[in-house]
C-alpha cells in the first residue's frame, strides 16, 4: 500500500514536470533510491516527498541516463 502511494506521488510529479523538459544526467550503480532522488533534485530543482519506511525496503538501483527527461529518470529508477 505504501509503495502504491509512493508511485502515485512520483507519477504525479513527473507528469507536472513534463512541460518544463528538464534534462537529467545520471550514472549511478547500486545506490539507494533516495540517492537517485537527491541527484535529480540537485539537477532539476524538483523535490520528492517520501516516508523513510517506504524507501527502506526498496532494492538498490542502477541508473544510467544522459540528457534524459525527468520522467525517464524516475521511470528508470523505479523499474
């Protein structure tokens, strides 16, 4: 249930960000999702809200994006 709420929030943020067409560059291997969100925030200025417990149970992720959209970065992170 928490993961579902988390995904809905992320989807909403990525849809609203679509009109700004921010480019994201990420090259991260086996890092927590929280670190990916921090990098996205630094590059785009968009912040993410989450419950610490929700991210604790997620596996480590690897993301490689060059000049990708914010939507692509979030999708790649949550695969």
